C-alpha cells in the first residue's frame, strides 16, 4: 500500500489506491491537529465519491486528489505501452 498526500485550499488528505479505487484515510485542516475524518484501515476507508458526498464543501481537495490519480494513471499507462 502506497499512501499519497494531497493538499488544497488549507486542507490535507492522505489517501491510497485499492485496486484503482481511491480510498481516503485522513482529512484534516492544515491549521488544526485533530482530523475532520480518519480511517484506521484501508478496508474501512470510504472512496473518493463517498467523501465528496459527505463533505461537498471540500470539492477543491477532492478535485486535486482526482487530478493526481489521473495524472498517475496516465503516466503508468504511457510507460507500459508497447511492452509485453
């Protein structure tokens, strides 16, 4: 499991991929120590769509995560093209 960290508009999210599904492990405001949300294990972590529904005001953070996911996905696809 490789965790990623994304920051946007004063918020930080730790997330991981679970079979091409973005799972959110932690969300906190940069200026606060206590998290808004945290999941102890990947299996219990909600996906990006569920978090977008729960916390719609953090849409810029969710968009940043989505952008990082797709950038990584296309990089992996480009690097694997033409290989057998």
